[in-house]
C-alpha cells in the first residue's frame, strides 16, 4: 500500500470519526487529495521525525471548522485541505525548533512537579481520575507513560517560550500610540451613546394612559425629592432589569426603537425623560451618562490602541523569531 493511500485512509477515518461530511459538490475527504509524502514521513526537524500520523492527529480537531464553511467545488475543497495540512506541518516543525531553543540553555529546566501537576489535571478532567482509562488511552496511541510525560513537558516548554516571546513585545511608546491614532482616526469614530436606566410600568387590563402617567409622575416626584433613579427602578419597574436598577448599559441610537431613541438622546447626563406612553405601558428613561458622536479623544482610546499595537508587534516579532529559528535549524521536507 502506498503512503498516499495510507494517509488518505487515515484522514478519511478521522473525518468519519467526528461526523464530517463534505459539501455535496466536494469529494469524500482523502480520496483525491494531492498528497506529496513518501514512506510515512512528512518532514524531519532536527532529530524529530514528523509522520503522517502526527499530521493527521493535529488536523482532526480542526476539521469541524472546515465543516462549517461553504465549499463550492472539488478544487476549493482540496485547496482548503492542503492549506490546512501545510499549516499543521509548519506548526509541528516550529514546535520542534522552539523546544530546541529552550534546551540550548542547560540552566533552563521545567520542574518535575509542574509536569506532574499537568498530567494530574489531564487525568482529572479527561479521564475522571480513572488511571485505567488513562492507560487505555496511552495504549490506543501506542505511547508509553515516559513518552507521554515527555510530550507534556514539551507542551509546557512550547507555551512558556511563546509567552516569553509575546512578553518581549509588550512595550509600546506614547509616540507610536499617538502616531497610530493620528493615522487611523476614522477607526475611533463613535455614534451617540447613552448609558440608560429604565423604569417600565406595564399596562394592566383596563388601565388608561392617564393612570399610567399619574403613576410615572409620582415616581418622578420622588426622584426630584432625592431618591435615586436606580432605587426607584428596583422598587417600581416591571422589566427584566429591575434587580439591576433598570440598568441597560451603554446603547447606541441604532439599538433603540424610534419611540425610545428620540427621548433617550434628548437627555443630558443625569436627566430623566417625561413619561413615554406606548400600547404595552409607560416608560421613564434616565441618562446615567452620555457620549456624543464624533472621534473619540486619544485618552479614551489609548489602552485600545496599545492592545492593537502589542498584537501587531507580537505577531511580527513572532514571525521574525521563527524565521531565525528556521534558518538556524535543520529541517527537511518530503
């Protein structure tokens, strides 16, 4: 049996195991994949052989995402599968190179207690603390406890090294923040917003507009006398946010029906509306706070910009770091 057929069968089995069905226009997975490997070996990174089985194991959890996509034809389907394969292979290679980078410094060690704790967590969460289930899982993979322990240690190293790399990109100067703001002001436009509290007086059978309005005016009088709108909402409102003092949070004009948007956005911070009468009842609106349409000041978006820039720098720095590891490492593709 050729490797092409072996890998196709393995991937088909993986797809079937999670209930994956190709789109009607696409062929069954594995049957027509243009696989490029021979002798079961996908690549060699340093002293690590990356096999077809390794790739298949990593691809399987990603397949449900492919299932949710619309696949229009066989060519697109095969292209998506191949791109997924290539991404997984590169990730497996990078993983080996990252772990090698960690081990270059003999002073760096992962304490045994951390590995023990991780394995204990997995046994608890995935195998209900049943060691026999855990051992059966290892047998199904053809993996020894020692090999599994090494896998977990390497996973911890991999996460640690990625975290350290991200941390090294975590400082953004105020000059860069201001430059990004000035070049991207349109990204920080906001609509009118109001932090709304609301009291709803539900119309009961036979209740008139006049009686609802009178009840609402009594509430407004208590507010003017010093009772907070929040406390009044907890006492009188009949809506689902009553226990939260009628707090609906920040809302844009587009979040409202017109019957509410006009009175709500006529309010200034700390103001309440006159009774708003609708067929279902009477409503009182209160502007806890207001934000007006326009470009947000830089001080309001500084943290947001810093997160954007840190993400960009981290992604760029990570790629430069990986490129260096790839240049200095031994990698052979098949």
